[in-house]
């Protein structure tokens, strides 16, 4: 009775709950003019209102598919309303991608499906961008402290692109660890440092940007001087690398 009275007193409410299917296409899915997550399913001129699951919205570009609902930020909802969020933390809505609850954790985010969260991690060097709901470069994510570079000890990846001796940009540049001849750092995507060790019998060459025999690296010639396997560090093919994997000898 109250609903009937409201509709009689408010023609706008009546219009919002009705839809006229196009005469030239009386079967198909059509957008609601006011609500982004609502659409109309027309069957031979008979219109039925349908709501997308929470976090999804009707996409005009997908209306000819079996499921015209996509993530709301991809649907083009400008000027239209979106239903109240129904998700429970950490899912802000029942479906979608959402930031980690720890504001200092920018590399993890949640992918929610039917209000069930799945913790996901961005690729090395990227952080979660709240604005575009995906992983992005730290400078584009604009996450404050989260965008600061990580460090291993006192080492942080240098700013800017790294160009090798051949004039080529290195996507994952390598840098010498000044504390250990065998150790070096790999800056994943030029941002996130990862500590790496050369194979046993070799040290890192800052000139070659690769591992080689200690005798070829100034200052590291005596690194393996007293090592019990020193006699096995042989380079018979002349490529500057130890010929045999020596890790098995120390297991």
C-alpha cells in the first residue's frame, strides 16, 4: 500500500521503475538512465530490471554478451548513481580490487569475488594504485611513504635509468656489494633491490656486470685464497667462468 501511494504521489519514482524497450530492438540488454549497476533485460518488448552484483556495473560495450556486468570503474558510470557498498572488510565491495588494510603495505592488495578476499602481490618494483585499481609504478601510484624505495642495509637502487657499456638500458641493473666480492644487488625494474651471490668460485665484476673468476677482478684476487676447493676453480674453456658447479662438493 505504501509503495503504491509513493508511486501515485511521485511520478519520478514510477519512471525509475519502468523502461520502454526500443521498438527496433525489442530483445537485449539496455542501460538504465540513472543507475549504473542496473540494466534492463528486454524480451520481445517486455522489460525486466536486473542489478549487477555489488562492485560491478552495466557496460554498454558488453551488452551483447551473456554477462554485461563489469567492474564499475570500467563501465563508464559518470553522472550515474551506484548502489551502496555491501562488502565486508577487507572487501569494500563484494567484487573488485582493494588496497591492503595496512597503509604502509603498498605491494599487496585484495581481489574480492562474492565478498571472498584473495591476497595478491604486485610484480617486483610496482605498487598498488588505488585510483586505477591495479599495480603501477610507485611514482604513478602516489602512495606517500609506500612509494619510497626499499633498502638492503645501506643500499638503495640509484635514481634514473641505468645504461650499460654498450649503451643499452638495463631493465634490472646490477650493482656491486662493496662489503663482499661474491655478492651483488639486482634492482628489479630499477626500483626494488635483491641480494644475489655469485656461484662458488666466482666474484662479481663491476666492469663486466657479471660473475667471473676472482683473478679478473681488481681487489678481489685473494677472495678464495684459502678456500679448500681452490684447486677446482678452473676455466678450461676461457670464458672467465668456473667450468663445474661446485655447490655439490660442499653439501
